[in-house]
């Protein structure tokens, strides 16, 4: 979502219904909001951070021009993520994303077998370990 010149990623956890070990270890909150920025592959990375120049995304010139010499830009267009080696940074945003962004984050109460995520990712639930998603437990 584009908001005041930056891009937000906001979510509400649907599955598992209660966060488990997996979510706690990965620090996945029940609801969260992040500002998302894309790193300029032509800008040098701080020592010990980021990909090597060889591993970085090769964006078309039209995307590179958007950086205008800056190290980071908002994730706009989202197709910047379509490039292997695209580097992003997630910055924790507002405590109350619904109020700041004017959105409704009420999670739908889905059952695993009905979850849209598998269809969205073109995956089959029966072929994948689903315990981390369904129960919040490592397999």
C-alpha cells in the first residue's frame, strides 16, 4: 500500500489462530505494519551487509532511474520484487496500522484446507508440511 510517499506492508495473521513457536521464533506478530524499501543495486553496501555486486538484481534502466542516486526507494512498482537479487529492508512502522493507514486488518478465520495462500502460491497443501502454518509448530 502506497502511503505518504512510502510503501507499507501490513498484515493480520490468519493461520495459526494463536501464534506458536514458529511465529515467536521468527518474530511474526499477530498484526504488524512495515515500511518497505528497495535497495539500489548500484549503491555500495555497508561492510558485511547485503549481496555482493555479482548477486544483486539487474533492474532495467527505467527502474534504476527511479533511484536518482538514492540508496533506497519505496517499493513502487511492486514488480521490483520480480528480479532475482532484489534487496529490501523492512522498517517497523506504526503500532496501530489500522488507524495510521485507514485500513481494516481483521483476519479472516480460515481453515487450512480453505486457505487462499496455497492457491495464490500455486502449491498443494497435501504435498507440503503444514504444521508450522496450521499449529505454529516446527515440523
